[in-house]
C-alpha cells in the first residue's frame, strides 16, 4: 500500500517534470514561435533572433554578449554555452539577469525577462505562452533647425525603434497607426506625412530626399536629423584618464619610486587642467586603490577620449615615452556612449546596432597630438600598435601613454621630479583639449 502510494507519487513527479520540460507554443505579437525549457528549470527560453524580430528589437550579438534594443533602452545579456554541471546550469538560468544560452548554432533568450524589460505583457496557459508589446502612440512631433540641419523630434509613450526604408521614408515600429500631415518650415523639410503601415506608422519626410539622415534615440524620444554632412550633436565630451595599477599592485618599482604613484599624480593634475577648461573628466581611480580591469573598461566604454597612463619597468624597456594605440579590426565588445544611445540608420527590417564611436582616424590624431605636445617639452615618443584590453574596449579615441622607463636613469630622474610630472600633465591636457577642439 505504502509502496503503491509511493509509486503513484513518483509517477506524478515524473509526469510533472516531463510536462514542465516540453516545448510549447509561444505567440509573440502575431509570430508563432516555440518556448522551451532548457535544463528543465521552469524558465522559458526561445530563439533570440526571431524573438527580437517579432518584437521589432534591434539585435546585436557577439561572443559572450547579446544586446537587444528598443530606442534608448538596451537589454544586455551574457551568453553562455550550456554547461555540464547542473549547479552551474541552474545558476545561469535562474540568475539576474538570466544568461542567454548557446545551444549549437542557436542562441536562446529567457522570454519572460526580456519581455518584462521591454514592457511587454507575458502570460499564458496550458495551450502556450503569449508575449505582447503594447502599441506605442505618438505624443508630439516638433521640428527645429540646429547647426544647419533640420531636427525632427518625435515623442512617444514608450521607447520606439525606427527603420529607414528609403530616403525620406521611415517606419516607426509598433506605433499605433496614425494618419496626418504637417507642413514644416525647415531647411530641407517641407512636409511630414504619417500613414498607417503593417509594422506601425510610416513617416514620410518630404524634401529630405538627397540629404543625409541620422537618427538618435533618447528615452521615449526619437530625433531624426536631416541635412548636410555632419554628426548628430553630441553631449559634452567625457575624458577618462586611467592611472594604471594601484593598491597592492604597484606596477613598475625602482627603490621607492612606484609606477602607481607617478601615474596617479600626473593623472590628477591633467584632470584639474582639463576640468578648468570645461571638460567632463573622470579618473578610473583617484587614490591608491586597486581597480579591476572590468571596472576600468566600464568607464572606458563611456569615454570620448581615454588616456591610460603607465610607466615601464623592465630592464629591457627602451628609454623615453611611448604612445600605444589600437585601431585593429573589429572590436570584441560593442561600444556605447552612455548619454545618447545613437543608432545610425541601417537598411532592412532589423538594423544592426552601430554605436556612435570616434570617427576613423581619431585614435591616430590623438596620438599625433600627444607626440607633438611631447615635442614641445623636448621629448620624442616611440609609437606602437597594441591590442590592449582597455584600448579594445574604448569606443572613443584611446591611447596608452607610457611616460618613460624606471630602468633608465634619465627617465627615472624625470619621472621623480614633480616639475616634470606637471609637464606631463600639461602635455596630456593640451593634446586632449586640441583633440576635442579647444574649449567645450
Ligand atoms: Zn603599468
């Protein structure tokens, strides 16, 4: 009897487990997808790209990073391969945020987490799951002329993605169908027309054709810039100075001269000069503490200009300052500016996120300016290219500036002198200021 009851109980548990694990239909808007339960932890997952497409989300995936975007709202998920260990698996799936999972060629995303993050409703019953993104509505449409360009400002009640279909033709994804026309007095624009479309509202900019168009996303707001070449006006540039090492990590050491102290002094002084000139400046550390590479990279990712400061120490290191840059190939992580998340217009239904980064050549120009400022104080610099962790992760113009070598006696004398430290700070500040174009 007891045994029979136990068997019934076991069967029930097994059935429940089997039921929980089974894939079920997932309706995302009008798209029929499938929800599955990797590892059987009761957390629904689905294939990332079709899911993003069904919701009209921007999609960016590389290596161990997945980013989904709607207007200025970005959801980032770490991507992990399905682990062998159950404990690890459970942690990945039930953590915050839950990890996206790599299963062979497929990337799976946690449905509920992503749905909620974008303000979708998530629910369902025995026949399947349902994710719905409420339609957005256009609250206002204004235009202005700024720096010789027309700026069209569209405000919505949530974040919205827009897709450029053709010159002067944009789709406002998921925006409640509206119809209307507005006459504008702009430089290039004459009329704005709204027409209902299958994916949302279609926006036609009469007069824009033949002129560059760019889009910038702000919270619940989309700005479309129309006009001759130029860039979307950027917020006040951020300069990040990164004094290497710190705390238990002294860096290069010679007697009581330590790399971590020298670079901190120079960094602080350069920051003071730049702040006085009106720039926003942040240091990755402003005291003698250890800061992880990840933390440094997080700050570097927001920088328009990054100067990482080091001192060489190895007896083999050549004397004199060195300027190192990284301009190679594709960057391993996406680049962000925290302030205005700018999605440059791309063709097709699913634009790939292309973040606002320094125009090509910026890194070389900054390195050149540093070199010429060094020349003014009688120093010449070695230059080199190196795929350093921090440089790879900086979207702006990034250089590693090696002030000199502690194993060389004349470098050492210079690095120890507070007058020379100030001179270095001046070199950095002047180079950065002229890079950014004088005052700010
Ligand atoms: Zn160093």
